[in-house]
């Protein structure tokens, strides 16, 4: 007895232009109609009708639903001594807010308060006010980032208009694209210690300059008490140093 080769139906279907392993369109339609008639008969007799029998309905794939992502905003600050230009853009690059506020953390936070829950980055260039502004903005819950000035300047070199408003918009777009290098801002204690050491060095230099000036003046005048004069100047400077400390 000859056995039927299971590959023959696929070869026959391939000759007729159908996919191997799948029924032609007319046979699939007939099968679906037959199953529908059978289910209708079962429902008429009161029998249970299967809800999903795994039959091929002809649809190859179901269209995927697009996931909605929450809108994110990015802000740029062009900081000056008196005023700060502020710009906010969305993730598509559309300008949402452009304004000018006083260079104060409370004023900046008040301007960004409406978009604060969805703010991802708030960028500003490194400068003399960066240590103070970075700490204060972080304290108010804003995702502040200090940019390296050379990188920001190179990124905005192609801009036609060089204004505070345009710089703020350029920093906002840099925040949106992520093409920047962040500057590490030290703690407030580190800056305080550095300031004290710098002032001590400056005072010591002034002390040595005064001592050398008194010594030189005493020698030029022919005074023999130059040593006592220098000693007196040292005592006076030492007492003055204790007072200012």
C-alpha cells in the first residue's frame, strides 16, 4: 500500500501560487463559513459554542497600537548679573515659553513652576554665578545642569543672531538633544574653604609687600633702626591680622 507523501500538498499549493503550509483563500473562506454554520447549529440546540477555535481568518497580523509618551520639556538659561533670559522647548523642539526674569533662584523657579513636573533638564553655562545658582536650583527641585562654556559656545557658533534670547533658546535645544558635557559643581563648603585660602594668600602677599617697603625706606633714609622698624611693623601687622581673623 502506497503512503501519501505529506510534502505533495505543499508542492501542489506552490504550483498554484499559494504558500506552503497554508490553505488557499477560497478554501479558508469556505472553512470559516462552515464553522460559522456549525456553531449556529450548536447554539440552536443549546450546546456550548467555543469562542476561539484558532481558525485562520485571513488576517496576517494585527496592527500595533502606538504608545503615548508623556510630554517632556527642556529649559535653557542665559545668566547675566541683573537679568536671566529663559526659554522652554518641548521634546519636538517647539518653543513653549520665552521670557526674561531677574537673576534670582526664586524668580527662575516661579517662571518654571508651571512646567516643573515635566521638566527633564534645566541647563546654564558655567560662570561666576554657577556655583550659587546650581545649588539653589537643585534645592528647589529643578533638574539643573551646568554646561561647559566652550562646548556651549561651539554648539551655538552657527547661530545668526547673538542675543541673550537666542542663547537661551540654543541652550534649551542643547538640553533637548543631549549634546553637552556637564561640569561638576563643588559643594558650598569646598568653595568657602577655597575662598578663605585665597584671601589668606592675598593678605600674606600684602603683608610681605608692606614689610619690604618699610625696610627699603629705612635703608634709603640712612636710619640705623631699620631692624626695629621692621619688627614694629611686624607687630602691627600681626595685631591687625588677629583683628581681621
